C-alpha cells in the first residue's frame, strides 16, 4: 500500500482538502460492470394456438354457467369473493393472517431490507473512538524514559491515549454501488417471493375448500350406493335360495358391492387429508381445526373471467418478477467482481491525546494527529479474482436462462388453465346429461315398480347407476370451480390492489 501523509497540516484543514477531492473522484467515477435493462416482454399476442371463446353452459346446474373471457381486464385483488361464499372468505382471511409459510416469507423480506440498509454505510466515512490505558516498564539502555519527574532509578510509568479515527473509501469504480444495487434487487426478489407465497396460499385454500365440498358429496353418494348394493344383494340371495336367480347373478352382485365398498375408504382418506390440509394452511393443528362444511351448490361460479394481455403477464406474475430481480442481482454481482480486480483508495485521519497522567489529557503539548491516503491494487491473487469474475458472469447467464424458463412456464400455466376451463365445461355438460338420464331412468323405474311392471331389484339397479352418475357430476363441478381459481392465480392474483403488497 502506498501511503501519502499530509505532514505539518492541521487535521481539520487536511480533512477539508481531502474530502472534497474524494467526493470529486467519486462523482467522476463510473460503475464498472453491465447496466441492467429490464427484459422485453415476449412477442406473442395470445396464450393458446387459437383465441379462447365462451365456454359451454349447463343451465340450472351449480357451476353450469357459461364463462366469458374479457381480454385485458384487470384481476380483482380479492378474487375469491367472486365465489360468494362467506365460509371461504373467512378461511382465506384466516390463512393470510396465520399461515407460517407466509410469515416466514415476510420475515425473509425484512432480512433482505435490513441487509440493503446496512450497505448504505459503505458510502459514508467510518468513525471510531478508542481509549487505552497502560502501565509500562522501560529499559533506559534501549530507549530513553519519558520526560517525567520521577526518581531516575524508576523506569515505570502510565500512558493514557484517547483517540478518534476516521476512514473513508471512495467508491471510485462503483463496486459499492453495484453491491448496493445487488442487495436492492435481492430485496425485490424476497418481496416477490413473499407475494408469490401470498398468491399461492389464497389459491390453495380455495381449491382445498372446493375439493373438500366435492369429497363430502362423493362420500355421501358412495355410502348410499353401498346401501343400495347391500339391499340388492339381499334380494338376490333370497331369489337364489328360492331358485329364481343363478349363482352367477349372485356372485356378480357380490363383486359389485365389494368394489363399491372398496371405493369408500380412499375417499374418506382424501377427505381427512383435505381437512388436515385446510387446518395447516390456516395455521392450526389438525386436532384444533374446526369442521368446515362446504357444498358446491353454495358456491357461485364467476361468469366474467379476466384475461390479461401477454405483455402484462410478465408484470403481474410474482414468480416472473422474482426471476427478473434475481437477474438484476446477478448483473450487479458482475460489477462487484469486476471492481474487486481494480485499485481502491482509502483516506484516513486520526487525532487524539497522549499523557502520562490522566488529569493532563488534552492539555498543551499532548495532542497528536495524522492524515493519510492509501492506494491498494491487487497484483497477484493466484487467479482467484479473475475466476470469481468469470463465475459472476456465468451466474448471470444462469439467471437469464432461469428467467426465460420462468416466463415460458407462466405462459404454459395460463394456457393449460384456459384449455382446462374449456374442457371442464364440456365434461360438465356430459356428466350432467348422464346424471339426468340416470335420474330419468330411476323415476321411470319407480313408476313401473309402483304399477307392478318392474321389480324392486330393477329399481335398486337404477338407483345405484344414478348414484354413480352423481359422483361423476360432482367431480366435474369441482374441476370447473378449481380451475377457475387456478386461472386467477395463473394471472397473478391481483396482488397489486393490496397496498401492503404493492408498495416496496
């Protein structure tokens, strides 16, 4: 290090000369490394190969309304309220207030924020104060004793030294600025990670509630189907005993009943797991969760669905914004690694007082000061700085590819959801038609039974077929509700309407 002392100059005057010179160097300096530029939005005008149309309608059925896509429409901030379910609104509010993953993401954002603020100190002088007190014994054969009125044979004395030190490293090549830029980008990445957690949490609660309602209906229909199958088996056993039914018919019914009973435990397991998931999402233990009761009939299917422009999706999706912030941080890190290979300038000043007696501190003749400037340049580091710079550039390339991949996946999510909504509507139509046909068959068989033209076994067979059609219909309804919630999540979730999320 080359040190240039400013001799015989008062410290205040030296600092007045040195600091303006350092400020001039700082203002005139440029920040090394690439300047980050926000990636341009994808050059596509739609999500699917062909424009989306209004979905098919199934009138007079819960979840059977036609859904229309409004291109360019905004996403509501509380989109789940469009389902018009007070229990669902309460569950999501509880989850947003108590979910631990969301709280952890919020804490991570505070960590990144404080780290960014801590970096501000690199742009300001560092000031420290010290005080030392020592008792020393010195040989007069090697050095003279201090000028102090003591007995000549005594070479012990006290030394008191209070000192104020100031140091400042001008950011000549912008390394500190790039480090601050990187930390600011990391804070943005943590912020959008928190928003993504918020968005995913709201969607997961909505979908879990919808699946819970569907599973409750499926369990109920399966139980009724088991009851019907049991009655059918009793009739066939009686007929077999009387010689009116064959052993083949009896065995077939036993197999059918066993299959129906086998379907019930998996549904009950899924129902219990769904309840547990809702409890955890809302910040509760499964044993502490209340018993939420939802029905698909109590949910309203949103009929007007917003469809953001592809150019707007990159601004709305929190995962894309997080990937963009990571790319920005990697770009700034290249500048930090580049600046580390360049010389650095350090300005320092010390002032204080030294006395042999504490009472004589700061009296005439005890003061001292020094002002210095030093330049440090790396000459040989074994190639570490060069490879660190190359690693930073490779990390930027990695973040760039990850950003592009995130954009592609986001567009895939929207396209998949749009295709799912279209097919969900058709599947609901088919399931509704099958359920109506099964119900008509059941009603006609009941009339024939009452008029004596059909047997009880025929009526129970028709009822069992209707219960199976009900299960398929419930699944089709749940898929449509769940994919509608998935569309809101895929489009960004409307987080920009919440002030606590929108403000950096």
